[in-house]
C-alpha cells in the first residue's frame, strides 16, 4: 500500500511538472524531425514499459491497481521527458538544459526504483537515490535560472 501511495504522489508531482513544460512547448518552433524522433523513442519506451510490467505482473504480488498505476506513472514520465527534451532543443539555454536534466534524472531514478523494488536488486535502490539527488540539484539550478531580478525604475 505504501508503494502505491508513494507512486500516486509522484504521479501528481510529475503532472505538475508536465503542465509546466507543456506551457513552454511551442508547436511552431518545433523541429518536425526532432518531434518524430521523440515520438519513436516514446513508443519504444511504452513497449519497454509494457514488457517490464508484464514480467513484474507475472512474477510477484502485482495487482491490477499497481499495474495501471505503473502505466500512468510511465506515460506521465514519457510525456514530461518529451516536453522537457523538446523545450531544450527549441531553446538552447542553460535553463532549458537544467530542466531537461531534471526530468531525465527523475525518470531514471524511477526506473531504477522499479527495478530495485520489484526485482529485488538493492544496488538499483542506491542508484535510484543518487539520481534523485542529481534531479534535485538540477531542479535547484533550473529554479535559479527561472528567477530574474526585477529592477523598478522611478519616472521623474
């Protein structure tokens, strides 16, 4: 039950992050080839998610609720990676780079958490924590780049 609530809270957090990066997405500025590559990578990730979920479902006490939760979690992460990566390709700034690193680090952390938990590989749980630390560092760097000083000038 704990892992289900943890995953649901992560999904809510990732939906908020996805919403942020979706607002930055510019359809007109998007390179069609880059979008096609991201769509192909997304489909490959969906297929991998399907394979991992089926394997885990057949080998452990994996319930239908957990299965759908893993699918939703994976879809939200794939979409967030798509928008953050596309934002980085459209705006080649430090801010967009830190945003993409932030999302990708959290996606790798969650993948390692899934492997570590359901396949009982304790090494992946340590890698999961490491990627989360890097993701938080990139989040802080991204937030620093988002804040700008507003200088008020008075008119005489």
